[in-house]
């Protein structure tokens, strides 16, 4: 039986995935964590073969956690799980060493298939995203301005896009409000926008987020 660790900051998501996977009797859930930091601690106490890693979490986030887990355990198979379907996130996490990429809409059969594929030393990427990644070198378009952003800048960006204010982001990422304001200003400069409305329009145009209005 394949030993698995679940990493997601939402308890209900972890509970739901655990129940679905345990019912298949294909995997054994040996550890759970609600952050990248907690995952690094749990890896020392358990010996999972595969990690299902949420990318969007408070603290260091899934991408940085992926890098650090693989330094500690190079043979670990990490499957990133995210709601994002644009090329930016899959490219980053796969380059960081992830063995697979699933969207949060994946059905249990696909999750099990992905786990078995990475255990066989093959990468698995959700088909629609795999096709997009394969075709991206042939697309005659300019590179997205979002590719220049760091992982932390992407974290701040997505929280801004979700309608969170500076104080909320500060608490979620364990950074000072001044630091978050600096990141926001840096985002505006790098992306050539003047405010959150322009930032949102650019993100929608580049396919980074769906056309969802900001919270008031």
C-alpha cells in the first residue's frame, strides 16, 4: 500500500480527500499537515512516499514547501494540487521538482491514477493542463508579465485577487503590514498597473484568474 501525506490548510478538504482515498484501499494516509512548515515537521516523524500538496497556503506556501521537502527527501513524489489552471503555476512547481499536478476538481480515480503514475517514476499532469504546457512553446504570444514574479509575490497577488486587505494578508503570511504594502507596490511596478482594478483586469486578460469581482 502506498504511504501518503496530505498537505492542505483546510481541514474539510483534507477530511474529504482522506475519506475518498481510504475507501479505495489503494493508499495509507500516514500524515496530514495544514501548512508547508507543518509538512516539514511531519516528514521527520513519518515516511510517506507521496505527498498531495496544496499550493495556496499561508506561510511559505506549497511551492517553497515542495522545494524544501525534496531537499530533505529527494525520492519523495510530490503531486501539487491547485485551483489554478493557467501555465504559470504548473510550470513553476514542476520545475521545482514536483512529480505531478492536479486541479482541485480532480475525481478520485484521477488522483489514484496520478499517485500510481508518479510511483512508477512517470510524471502526471491533468490532461487539459498537459496539453496547454505542450502547446505553449508554439503559441505566438508575448510571455506573461506574471512570469517575472517571485513565489511570495504570487502569494500576495492571489490574496489580493481574492479580496483580502493588507491586514488579512499580513496575518495569513506572518509578515508585517508594511512588508505586505511593499510587496503590493512592487507588484504594481513590475506589472505596470496603478491599482487593484488594473491588476485584476491584467490577471484576467493573462488567464491567471477567472473573471471574479473583487470583494468590497
